[in-house]
C-alpha cells in the first residue's frame, strides 16, 4: 500500500449535489422530518383529548385551522406521497422479493398489490374518521 | 452492534416505514380537512374521544406514534451522517431518546383518556 493513498476531495456536507440520483436520495431522506412532525402533531392532539373537555379539543382543532396550515399540509401531502409512499411501494420488490420455487414473483405484482392495499387502508381510515 | 440488536433496529425501521407509507397520506389529508374548516364528524370530540378510549383505538394510536417516531429517529440518524454531522453516538442517543420520550408520553396520555 502506498504511504500517501490518493483521497478524492469530497465535501462532507454537499456531496449529494454532484449527482441527480444522490439528490433524489436526499429529497427522500427529508420525509423523515415529516414522519416525526406528524407523529408529534398526533401526540399534541392526544394531550388535548386527554384533558377530557370538549372545549379543549375544539381549541386544538381551531389552532390547526387557517390558510398557512392548509398550505403546510397540502405541501406535506404531495411531498410525502411522492418521496415516501410511492417511493416505498416502488422499492418494495427490491426490499422484499417473493420467491416462488425457482422463480420470483414479477416485481409489478408486488408494486400493484401495495397500491391496492393502500387504497383499501386509506378508504378504511376515511370511513373511520367519518370523512366518507 | 450485535446481529440481534441490528435486526431489532432495522425491523422497527422497516415496520415504521411501511406503516407510515400506508397511513400518513390519509392522516395528513385529515389534517388538511381540519385546516380548511371541514373537520369530519369522526374527529368531533365525542367520536374521537370514544375511539381513543377504546382498546383498539389506544393500540392503533400508540402503534402509529411509536413506529413513526422510531422510524424518523433512525432515518434522521443516517441523514445526520449524510449531511456531514459525524458524531453517530451522540446523534443516535439524542434521537432515540426523543423517540422513546414521545412514545412514553403517548402511553401516558392514552392511559389518561
């Protein structure tokens, strides 16, 4: 081994900007912030709910209204759909290939199954919330 | 890290990723409905309180919060490294502690309901 191996100069903080695939990777990684944010938002809802008074819950609902919240949730919904939900479904055949004897289940079966299951789960949640 | 611990950390990350991918679009859409003043009837006090008071409601709310927080903590840990913050021990401790604290608070408030 050489005494002074060549180390390609590379920024530790902006390395992903050099390549389109790495940029998409970082855009996907950012959805973890949304996951954390909405988990805590649900937790804040639970805090309001645990007070046991309708007024407190209505205050929480009122605090979540307004054009800035519409903009936030609208942006978050689109960002999350494309960079987490659809990305996760489309990667599923690579993460969890299904072996059938000698062959593998075709990737698009697994992807389509995810979208179908997602539609069912979403419909169930909207039904549970009384939105449909 | 031992293989057993790695399996646990990764398994919870994968479970959280799958759960949030399926459930969070609807969850965000519900917040969008609330934000626009169209709160669905199921989220009015009586109904949502009854849901959170039931064992099924408690279990699903805890499952969503716990797995989402764990998933976010694990991915933010990797993102911190990718963004040049290379103090994994400290970053991991802080993030997993926040996730554990949030999960414990979820249990506490769910028990109160």
